[in-house]
C-alpha cells in the first residue's frame, strides 16, 4: 500500500515539474519586449529551472531504481 502512495507522489511531482517548465517558457517569451535585457534574465532563470527539474527527476529515478 505504501508503494502505491509513493507512485502517486512521484507522478504528481513529474506533473508539477513539467507545468513549471511550461510556465517558465511562456514567461520567457512574454518578457521579450524588444529589449534583450529582460529576455536574458528570463533565459538564465529558465536554465536554473531546467537544472532544478532535471535534478528532481534524477532523484526520483534514483529512488525508484534503488527500490527495484
């Protein structure tokens, strides 16, 4: 029963991370008003978000693989 709950939490974390990536990409294009400065800042922030989401995915996969 505990394994089912962990799978639900894992799936929820994946969905939230993907939605966060979509939101950051949308904000990146919305902040581009013809000036490169806001676009550069949004691009750097999106790289940070991609790194954190990749780290979360790696930790999730590592947890799942070690349990198998």
